C-alpha cells in the first residue's frame, strides 16, 4: 500500500473555478463541470467548455464510481507531500455515469490507494474522501472496488 500523503506540506488555495468543487469534497461529493449549453462534462474545471467554448457552466455530481482507463506508477516524488507516498499509482479513470453528447465518457485523473500489483486497466474503482487533521480540505482518492473479466496490465 502506498505511504501516506503528507498533507501538512500541501496547500490548497481554491480559485473561482475550483471553490465549489473543494467545498463539495467536504460533503463527500465528487463533481465534474457540466456545460449548460452542450452538456459536455469535464474535469479539471476550466472556465470555458472544451466542447463548445461556452462559459455558462454548472456542476454534475458523479456516483464516485469509475473504471481504470490507464495508469502509471510514480516512483520518484516530484512534490514534497509525496516523499513518503511513493511508489503510488496515478490512474486515468473513466466515469460511466458521465456520458457526453458525442458518446464519449468523461475521464479524470486520480491517485489510487492500492499497490501497483493489484492495479489493472479495466478494474472498477470508487472514490474515497481522505480527510486529514493537517488539512482544511478533503482529498478524493480512489480504490479498487471489485473485479472485471477483461483487464490488462503491463508485464515487465
Ligand atoms: Zn459546451
């Protein structure tokens, strides 16, 4: 299992695009941006829709369930809060309840709580809201939530 993230070394300073998102994590809700014009769902929350450039945006509350679309393993900490965390898995997670007008599914990036040995493309995951006494925010993390018939992983 990856080591803990040192939240005492991580400062989060929400801006107008992320303020509501961080507030929602405290209520254990995972949001993605949703365009009010075309319905496209995306994250991170850019100030304009990447699908149609509209700036009339809202939020969509996801179920917090996804599928690993891709992943990599961080073995060298780039930021100080992760010195004791490595090695850990960062995954691109596809959200089945976030379908878009073009038929695509929204994908977001998340840090898994599982070891690399347990991770494979195609496995289901669920969000976990990690609270810390050293942080004023709640960090969404992800963990494997089941099995799947068709998975794939690199066998190095
Ligand atoms: Zn749009």
